[in-house]
C-alpha cells in the first residue's frame, strides 16, 4: 500500500531553514545531503511504520537521517484511514523533544 506524504507547514519551514543552515546553495555536498533528507521523507510513502515511535507521543513516529553529530529527526504521524503520512517537524536530533500538546491536531 502506498501512502501520500504531506509535508505540513511547520516541517516545510523547518526544511527551508535547514537548507540555508547547511549552506546548500553554496555547497554541492550540502545540497546532496539536503536532497537525500527530502528523498527519505518522501520514502515514507512505502512502509511508514518502519521508523521508531517518537518518545514524546506514542501516536507519532520519527525518521532519523544523517550521521552523528549531524542527525536530524523528522517527526511524523500516520493517518491510516486516509493512507496519509504527515511530516510535522524537522529538527536536529540533539534538541529536546517537544511536548505532544503543541503538535497540530489531525483533521482525520
């Protein structure tokens, strides 16, 4: 079963900030890394349950991307009824987890 992957507004902002932070416009290696991250997010269309449950909320999962100390977390939820994966946040793996109450509610 193939799921639709939606990158929510917050995750889109996170990605835009990360693009500039890693200096992707100026470095081929950084751009390649950034494009790999985006490919991994889109790969959630197949087997989205393959990633671990997020520690901040058992209804969320997180995809880890990169090598230490540059590991990033993509926090996402799966809306099974609609076969949708919603990417909610992209953050550095060393940052503390946000509480579940600040995450947007699902429409489904």
